[in-house]
C-alpha cells in the first residue's frame, strides 16, 4: 500500500485511543448499572486506565527509541483491541478495572511510538504539519467517541462501544501491517537524563500542565453525568451534547498558530488559554443556564484547551532540548496522575454534594495550574530582561 497512507493510518491509531478514553463520559450510569456500582465508582474505569498510562508512558517513551517501532506499535494496537473485547466479558467490576489497566498500558505504548515514527519517516520541515494531521485523529476521537458511544449504548447496550472500538483497532492493525514501512529501529544510545527536571524552567510548566490539563480532562469526563443530572439526558443525548467540547478542541488545534502570532509569545498564549479554560469550566458547572449556554461553555472550554495543550508541548520541547523525549513522556504521566487523583474525588463529591461541590474540586486544580502558568510567564519575562 502506498506510503501516502501512513499518516491517515497513524491518525486512525490515535483516533481509537482518544475515542476509547473519552467515550466513557456519557456511559458512567449504564456502566454502573451493569456492574452494580454507583456512577461515582464506575469512574474508576477511567482512573485505572489513567493510572496505568501514567506509570507506563515514560517507560514506553524510552523504549520507543530503542526497539523496532513498527513491531511495538502493531503489538500495542492488537493488545488494545483484545483488551476492549475482553472488557465486555468481565465477570465483575474488579475484573473490568484490571482490563482497563491493560488498556492503559497499550495506550501508553501507542502514543509515543506514533510520534516517534513520524519523526523517523518525515523530513524535519514537514514534521510539525504531519504531527498536527495525526493529532486531528485524537481530536476527532474525543469529539465523536462520546456521541457514537452514547448512541450505541442506548441502541445495543454498554458492550457495543467497546466491541466497536475493538473491531476498529483490528482493522487498523491490518492496515498498519501494510502501510507502516519495515525498517531498522533507530537506536538512541545512553541512559535517561533527569537533569532537566531539576530546572525550574522545566519543572514549573511541567507541573502546571499536569494540573490544568489533567483537571480539565477530568471535568470533561464527568460532563456527561452533569448534563444527565441537569437536563435528564440519556446516554445518547449526553454523548451528543458533550461533542461540543471536541468540536471546540478541533477549532483550537487549527487556530493555535494564528493565536500564538497575535499574542507574540507562547507563554502569553498559554496563560490566556488556561485562564479561559478555568472560566469556561466554572460557567459550565456553576451557572444554571439553558442547554445552549452549557454547549457554548463546553465549546469554549474545548477550544481553549486545544490552544493550550500544543502550546505547552512546544514550550516544554523547546526548553528540554535534547531531553525532550523524557520530559514530554513525563508530562503525559503527570496529566494522567492528575486524572487519577481528581476524577474519583470529584465523582464522589458530585454524587454527595451536587455539581457545585464538584466545581470546587475542579476549581482548585485549575487554579493551581493557571497560577503556575502565570508565574512561568512572569519568570520568563524576567529572565529575558535580566
């Protein structure tokens, strides 16, 4: 199969990663009913996935530079498919948690390997555009995953979305075997360098991103449950509504270059974007508005996050220099550790104290992230003026 299909196939890979993680947003109540647990406990299906991803991402990021990337990608994709199918047969909630852990491990191998393959196969002047095209697959997964999952859940039951994504991964595996070039692994000698993590210029934006990005994603994963409680939605209606977030995310991805040029520097772009995320999440959770207002808040929230995430990645990569692989992998881990910590707590508070109680949890996490980001902006300006 011609090599021009490489990027679309890699976009399919990250599409299924995004869809599988975010499709649970409108499904917490059906999953809870299926396993005889509350929606708050069902949220652990997200947290267990995030926990496994957080622990494994730096390891797979390291090994993706040192073993055959094609084989690693295909093996992880097949494991991802098998895990989704196995989850539908889980005899208990504990077993379902275990299967989600394996899914998180597979996902942690897929993401760094996909972008390492792009760096291997694309000329340096085309890498940014190629990565943007592939990341659009993730955005589509975030936007469409909840919609499709909600429709399938209402029509066929909670197992249908997992079987559908498993089948999609098998199909992508077959395409990948034909499209991904066979070639020698590019081996990077040496050991992992941790020296950059001792620098405030790295540590500050790294922790900040973990706080605002992980908290914003946690809030999104509960947004379907919030809409269900507020408007009496079913899974399909909630899934359709939360797609406004994914649509906004896509607009943010497309507009980040223009916004960065208007702001003049990446640190300013990031500070403004994270502040918009904080405001949009607060409006969505606290202000009792009509459905149109909730959808608008979700769209703005997604658009701001679509600007903030790639901008933060660019800042970290630029400052980390030769250690960018390790730093960016750790960034992914911190995002998922925040989800692991914030999501279960917010789910319990939502169940016990309502939406405004959950808003306090999310507000604290986002405020920490925004505060550190603003501090980083001020520090970067001071360093330039010194």
